[in-house]
C-alpha cells in the first residue's frame, strides 16, 4: 500500500456514488477534510458514530454525504428516511441548503423544520413527502405530537452540535424524539465538546459507535496559527474604550462581539455606533424578522460589527467573519470553543480576542486547558500604537492610489502649488488631509494598563485555605429594606454557580448586582435573596428564561 495514500485521499477514494461526485465537482470540492476522510466510510457502512469536532472542520458534509449515499434516487415514498436534529433555525437552514446542493442529482427532498416559520407550510411539505427532515427539537416534537412527522421509516438520525442542544434545555425533547424512531436506526452524534451529560446520552442511544476526534486544523510548523487567540487585561470601567481601541487597531472586515446580557448588548451597540462603527445588536428579545434583517445587513456589508448574546448567535455562519470578541470571559470554557469556531475556517486566518478583568486569570487558564490552546496576554494598544496603525492605513491607501496611476487630473493642482511651496510640503499637506479624511484624528484617551490580580493580591485566601465554599456568595444586606428569599430548582448538579444566578437576574430585570443579597448553592437547588419589592418581577423573569441552558422551578422559599 502506498505510504502517501492518506495525504492524497480524494472523494473518489471514498467510493461515493456518481451523482454525489458530480455535485462535489461542480461545487469545487477537491479533497475531503480529515473528519470527512474518517467519518464517511463507517457511516456509509451503517455504523453508529460519535464525533467530537470543532465548527469549521467540514462535519456537515461528513454526515450529509453518507445520508445521501444510502438514499434511493428520486424516491417517491412520503415518510422521511433520515432525521437531522440541530439547535437553531439558522443551522437548520444551513444544513438543509448543504443537503440540497449535494443531493440535487438524486432528487433529494429536504425539509427544514423550525420554530418562527409558518407551520402550515411545513405540514404541507410533510404531507407531500420528504426524504430528509432537518429540524430543531422543539418543532420536531410539536409535529410528532400532531401526528404529522412520521419517523417509523427513519434509518439514520443525526444529532448535530449536540452539546448546544443540551445547553439549550432540549435533553427531554431529544429523548422523546429518539424514542419514536426504530431501534434499528443508525445514530450519528457530532459535538464540539463532550460534557458528561452528552457522554451519557451517547451511551444510551449509540450502538458500538466509531469514535472520532478532530481538532481544528493546525498551521504547519513555523507558520502562524489560523486563529490568533489573544486576551487583554482591562478594568471593567475601561472596557468600552478598550474595545474601541482594539477594533481600531485590528480593523476587522466583520466581527461578532459576545456579551452576557441583553442590556449589555444594547448599551455596547450604542457606544460602538457612537464611535463611528456600523454595529448591529442581536439578542433573545428580538423577533425572528428583526434577526433576519440584522443578518441581512451584516452579510450585505452594510454593517461590520454584530454585538450578540450566546443564545442569539447560536448556529450563525457568516462567510466574511474575521474576528470574534469576548467582551467578558465566558463563564463556560465550552462557550469559548464554540465562539472561536466561527473564524479561521476554510484556510482563512481568524482572530479571537478576550477582554479579561484583573480577577479573571483563573477562568482564562481553565479556558486554555479546555480549548487546548495558548491565549497570549497582550497590552491594550496605547495612543501611540493607534496613531501608528492609522498612519499605516493612510500609507497603504496612498500606495494603492499611486499604483492605480489614475492621477493626471490632479496634476494641475500640484503644479500650481509647487510654484509657491516645496514639493515635499505639498505632499505632506496632501497626506495630512487624506489621513484626517480617513478618520485619523488623534485620540488622547490613555487606557489604564493593568495585570491579572491573584487571590493573594486581592487579600483573599486561595480556595481551599479558609476561603469557604466556592459556590456560596457571602451574606450581605439587600439594599432598600426587607429581602425575599427565592428558591431555584437547580444547583451544583446542574453546574449552577452564584455568577449564573446574578447574571440571569441582572440580565432579565432592572436589578443590579449590588441589589442581590446572599446566594447559597446546594446539590439540587439554590437560594437567593432579592429586594422584596422586586421579588415578583424576578420570579416572573426567571420563569421565562433559562439558567445554564435549562428551565428551573422558581418560587418563594417556603422555609
């Protein structure tokens, strides 16, 4: 056997049917990615598969091509033979489009099924007959309960971005849907991370699966990594100015800035637009129509910054994206992995930037460990750095203009001025005008240069040395009088921490962090104190949202 075989694998080597070969050739696909090389052969054979793969590794084609390989061409039966479950509407549309492109010569009938779209249209399509259904769990379960989605003939079920679906609280829906499919089905599960809950799901529903782990493609030795990962240590109050400075220096073609709460998204979007950026907000408080308009502006180039919460940005695929910015250090390392998976794809370079506060050194180290990457800590650009960068941009613009050699109509202006001034002075004045026209005015605001603060620096004992339990917030008085103690039906077992409760309350109500009293996290529940006057508002808001990806019982504590 040729020792170079693995490095020159083509789609021909994978034995795909002629219709798929023709479609891939027309799309310009020349050779499979590593995950496609490893996943397609066992999937074509009918094996179950458990794949851990980052976004951008080619996993959609890795499961879509085998599904189509086993599909009867121009099939006439009505019930679907394959079901793909995805976390979001956007991802459902993307996967459906990919299946359509690959399976057009087979006459593949693919139906995306998701909330926020007219259900009657989806019902009519199911009645007419489909081959592959790509669905979000909630809408799939709705159609199952109506009797419109028949899964008795399904031979393949794919769970794509399964960790995201669990984080969004779809665990019970997934169990119910899988329970309606034949025991003889092929089950395929792809995920960027492999938390314990997901491993448990896989053990219950996958039969002797092939296991594949594919990391993001690494740059060859001696070359820069495809995704440059950096962090800047910034005091909380200086974050808006620091972000503006960093974006000025980086000059992204398109970027997503991730925030924790809706209020932070709206506030930061306003701040960035005030600095001259074309920023758009995206969060859970927006309708699907508003979301579609925002994405249209970003993809159309009339906006270059998207400020979003994690939930709102799930499943987005933006072709021209060059930068991902974590305005706060993500509370879950897995969120970081998903976020940076949006850049550095298809061989393009990308940049991942994190703004960390001085006390967040430990969280950043944990992210490095989970992501398997080094995050370089850099200093926030100074005013001098910004001026140098702007001059570089002016120089580049002038050089491009000179190379275009379309300057004759300005010659009379220069010749007239050189009768009175030195040629160098004329050139300097022209450069000054060009620099100022491009927004190159001076910014005199220096941003404080700080470093990470350790537990010892902060005057706190390190965890395990008398600091007390890490999942308790020290007792404190609730400002403004009497306090109400609320019961939250999720605790340590669900990964709940004090910060999750504070973030959920401040993100969904008008309360600030200082308004919240003591927090106790127990194994299966948590207790949190809030002002009595705001208790009903907090209960109502938390019942309407998710905490750490799940719905939880919220009520006044009976004790």
